[in-house]
C-alpha cells in the first residue's frame, strides 16, 4: 500500500500526454503508483487566459513506494516516447 509516509515522487509534468505515457509504462511494468494533481489556476472565472497560461494550469504528479523508486525511474527513463 502506498501512503504519504512511504511514497516518493518520481515524475511531475504539465503535459497530460507525458503523464499518461508514464502511467502506462508503470502499469505495464507492474509497478504500483499513486497520482495527484495541483490546479494552479486559482481563479476559475478569470477571462482572457492565453493558451500558454492554460497549458500550465495543472501540474500532474506520480508517486511510487520508496522500495520501487529505482525500478520506476529506470522504467520511465528507458521509454522512447518521453
């Protein structure tokens, strides 16, 4: 079981595609993971946001159990799609 006390963040990105690729790689390798996101767009009713600002509005995070860090990092760094 992955909890806040035994997990380590191994990947963070603003790119939804990269986030999904890493999740798929970890799943295929049989590595358990947890995900999280940070919504940096605090004012949801703001008008006139540029596409650049919207691209960086959500930060995606992936965590694994501390014992699986080396295996997970190796898995995502050998992925040619990233």
